[in-house]
C-alpha cells in the first residue's frame, strides 16, 4: 500500500497512479517547500522522467556553470530534463538548450507543447528531430566549441561513448558533461572511460535511492 514515505515520492509526479496523485496532493505536498514541489511536479500536463534529486542537480549545475549552450541527447516528451534545464536558462535570463530526440512523436509532442504552453522555456530551447549529434554542428560552430552536454539517450551502451567522443575535440577547460542512468547498463561503456580520465573531475554523483545514477563532470585539462 502506498504511503507518504514510499520511495515513489523520491521519483516524480508522472510516475504516480491516480491514487498516488491524490495522496501526494493531500498528504505529501503540504509538507514540502516550494522547491521540492517544483522539482517533483515539473509541468503536471507534460510527462517526463528523472527523480527529484536528479532534476535539482541538473538545474543547479546550469546555474553554477552558466553555459552558453547545453546540448541534450534524449528529450523524450520534454517534461523531465528538458523542462528543468530550460527552466535554469529561463531563470538565468540567458543561455539555451538544444535538445535532440530520435522519436518523431516525442519530438513533435515536446516542441508543440513548449510552443503553445511554455513560451518562457521555449525562448531558451531549440528542439531537433534526429539521432546524430552531428545535427548540433551549426550551433557548435556558432559558439566556437561546446561547454555543456547532457547524455540521456538510447539504452545501447556504445551510443553514449560515441556521443561523448563526438563532443570531445570540441570541449574546452571548464566544459561540463552530465549523464543520467550512470549506475545502469546503459552507461557501462562511458562510465569506465570517464572515471579513468584525469582531465575530467567528478563534481556531483547521485546514487540509489535518490537516483539511478547521475553525474556531473567538469573538464580540467592539465595546465602543463
Ligand atoms: C531515457 S529517455 C530520456 C528521458 C528525458 N531525458 C527525461 O528526463 O524525460 C531516452 C530518450 O532518448 C531518445 N533517444 C534514443 N537514442 C537517441 C539518439 N541517438 N538521439 C536522440 N535521442 C535518442 C529515446 O527516443 C528516448 O525518448
């Protein structure tokens, strides 16, 4: 039986069934501060993934590092990471998220929802349909490099490593790489690679039960 102490209240609003949503509104939400409510609920009319702590860590990393552009792989329907990264740029009043999604239905749903209902987020967000990070090249050229990436695409482990390798020659000192599902098979190729690199410093690491694995790495190449 679901209770206010259930682990699902560390996840997000969209994972709740109807009973869970009523329980949340009546018994959980009134005990939480506005920040926790915001990161748990997101936009209630737009489904999205990621746990509360992961959403907060994503948002806080954007505020801390203030990248000019963040490149995201894996928009899904736009109510998870995309919503919180774009909220951070909205709150900073500068910067943009460029987000890539391979499913045409998800891409169309996310892009049209932001256009209609989330204009303040849309002002800082570009949606791209496709599955190759090469589609980011015009923006990367415009910026002269890459200062922030969030990898949350396919379950196929080779993909995240390939995507990291695409961005690698374009990173600069201080560039940020964030990854979701860090403790799952999905990241089993990129995880050992990044963990073995002395020029990438782990700044944030979330684990179970707050996360299925979320990391923020910062590029600190040797000055010598
Ligand atoms: C785990 S979901 C992303 C969840 C999303 N970040 C959120 O917080 O709601 C992974 C998404 O990546 C998409 N995807 C898989 N491979 C991709 C690729 N190569 N390029 C872009 N999107 C991809 C899938 O269609 C799926 O929607």
